[in-house]
């Protein structure tokens, strides 16, 4: 772990100095170091995982699940996701140094060393297993371990740097939260959470490829073969449209499978229609030869965030209003 030298004075604003030769250019505040460790867990990604965990718990319970169970599941899920993200930062630190979007992360700035970050990630991972295993159930804990292993060993260490299909198959790791939320309540798997799993699976490529358009030069500089780096805009936009259509279709199958009331299909249908329109407009701009400045991929990216949040929120609220009668 990176050592720090603490000055004699203490109190608010106390400063620490990293060891010489670590690439730092000045003193680093203790709160900055703490913030750096938090940043390694990628809190914004964790937020998305939580959005897809809790609704599955509501569906599984057919209403409001036990509050302590929800809290323990969220804590364990946060620790598990944080652990995977820390290991991702350690393994991708060379890429992060070359990308403008990521060069301010803790490892490229040498605020945290790779050994310290690895230990931190391991501690979070062990803590997540213990929390989920003892306070939720061991099936949920096992699913969390499987998701982390897939993200670190399959996506980060293998797929990301080798194939433009990296986010298609690597995105599987981010699909596990609905399974974890469902098993936390029921203690077993069923078809309903797998529908939610597939919604996230098919949603991930258009969501990520839209963002990759925005940072295409960054990925190219870092040698990461994201699809917009190796394929022209029309081809990428076509694939975004295809995955968007599949996402919408899969999301609507939850209605009969989970036995939801009318709220869920209405929300899934309306938000899916907007998602589809954004994908069609992106393809039109790409086919018309739009430049990076006029392609506007972030419109679809931002709406994709809203789409997944609203669909899963509807899945959580619907059983509160109408109950649920899952077929499987």
C-alpha cells in the first residue's frame, strides 16, 4: 500500500505527501486520498446496478420486500460492484493514462498505488461475500462472485482489448443484479429475473456504443477496439438500432411472464418508442454522412439511461398498485 507522511499539524485540511518518485507533483490532502479510493469503485456505475436490483426484489415479493433485506442486499451489491470496478481500474490503468476521459482517475494520477488498490478491491470483494452470504443468502452471494469474476477475468482481462464485441459479451456481468435481487427475496431463480437480465444485456450495446462514438478518438489512442473505432458510423448505428428493437421487445415480454398490471407495459412501450426514435434518428444522421460534431450520439446515450431507469422503476411500482402473478 502506498505510504504517506503525515505532517505534525492536524485538523481540517491536513495534508499528506506521497513518496518521492511516484509521479505526483505536490501535496495530497487526506480527503483527496479518501475520495480517490471512493472514485476507484465508480459510484455512478454502482448507481445503475442498484436501479436494476431493487425492482427485481419488488417483483419477487409481489409488493414491498423486507426493508432490512433490501438494505443488506444493496450493501452487499455495492461492495461487490465496487470490488470489480477497483480491479478494473488496476488492470486498465495503462489505458486510463492515455485517455482524456479517464486520466484524472486515482491510479493515473498516482494518488493510489496499484498494490494498495488491489488490496482495497480484495477487501471489498470478501466483505461483499460475507454480507450477502450471512445476511441475505449464499445463492445471491455466489451470483455476485460470478458477476465479479466475469467482469474482471472475461471482460477486462480478455475481451476488452481483443474484440469490438467486448461490450456485447462483457456486458453480461452487469446483468446479474436482477438475478441477485430476485434470489435475495425468493432464494431461487426463475424466468422473470432472466427477462430483466436480458433487458440489461440487449440494452448495454446501444448504450455503450453511443458513448463510444463520443470518445472514439480516446479509445483509438488507447488501442481499445470499441465498435466505433473499427467500423464506420452507419454500420455502428445500424447495430444500435437492431439491439434497441430487441431490447424493447424483450422488455415487453416481462408483462405476461411476470403477470404485471397495466403500468409496466405502458411505461415500457412509451419509453421504448422514444428509445427507438432516437436510434432511428441516429442511423439517419450516420447514413447522411454526419461528422462527429453533428452525429449527436449523446442524445441516445442520455435517453438510454432514462429508459432503463424508468422501465425498472415501473417494474417496481406496478406490483405495488396491481400485485403480480408470475407465470414462471
